[in-house]
């Protein structure tokens, strides 16, 4: 169903309950949020509060119990069925790289195009170009087992971008990496998303990461997950890591931490 609205993504009254009767668990309660094209939003909240569940609902991987997700004026769920029209421009990256060990890096990156029937020459060209973009030039023929954790996540990011998505969903993609690698990949992610004007939603436990990457940080309380505050990040773009040392950035971390703990 087409729903005319200027927002790129609309989350309207989303709720999710797992189980029934006495065993029912309310995971999300009445989440509502609008995002414009090119927005970078982080979902920040305590462990187990429902951030990933909300992300999966937006991706069309989980059906909501109530409410609606609208991507580019199309409802993700129509009559209990997922709309391929709505989810086609959406790509998702997970915490684990999930690369196929028997494929090379380039083959892993190109896999979504292969599944869509894109010709081999074109998908190889696009995969090699993206490998260069994310810092994997020279590793296109390597197997995932030969890569470090950070390099595997670079490959995973390239694969998420290969279809030129209009919406990118990120579920703690760099959470298992060391701090220096994480900083490097965050800078690359921010650059790629800005150039492509991709609307991005990041699930993270890191207050610093959320503040540094985002236009807005959506603070969630548990359980059920509900949006308690949406905080604008006033920092100009492009951003560098030097921003994190500035007093105004440190003040924002204090504010976000207070919002998370309920101490406004």
C-alpha cells in the first residue's frame, strides 16, 4: 500500500508481544518515530530492552503485534504479509559478519547481486569497487578465514551496500572489535552513508558511538521498549575523532547517560 508522506521511514505505534496468556512477554510498546532521507539515527538503551527486535521489525524480519512500519511510502507489512516492494531498498548488517567461508571476499560482497540475477561482470566490478571503498583493496580473492575481525566486518559492510540501499540497518556491527578498529570503521561508515545519502539506523550500547555518528539519538527504556527521549546531536558534519575530546561532546555524553538512567 502506498502512503504519501515526506518521511523516508515512519514507525507508527509499533508494539510486539512474544507468547500468549501468562507466558506473554511485551517486548516493545507503542514506538513511534519519523526519519527523513539521509538521517543517521541511533537506538540507545540497556541490554535486552528490545532495540534489535525493533530493528528486525523495520527490516521485515519480524512481524509487529500492532502498529505499522512505512518505508518510502510503502507499508512493510500488509495483511500479515511482508511487502517485498517496501523491503527491497533496505539492507541490514549484523554484529557477526556472516560470510560464507567457501566464497572469496569479492564473492561474499557480490552475493546479494548474484541472488538478484545481476550478470557476473557487473557484480564483480561493483564488488571490487566497494572493496576499495571500505579498505579491502588487494584482499578481494582472500577467504574470510584469512581476515581479521575488522576486515571481515569491512566485507560485511561492503555486502550491505552492494545493492545501493536507501535504508541501512545496523545491529551493533562493530561491537566485538577493538577500540581503534571500531573508530576507523565508524569514520568509514559515516563517510559512506553521507555520500550515498543512506537513511541509517544503528543499534548500539555505546553512548560515545551513538553521539559521534548520529543526527539524533533515540533513547529506549525497557521492558517493554519505549522511546523516552529523542536527542538532537548539535555537532556539525563532517566530524573527526577530535570531536570526542571537546567539552561540548563530553557534556552530551553526560546528558545521554542521564537519559538512559532516568536522571534527567
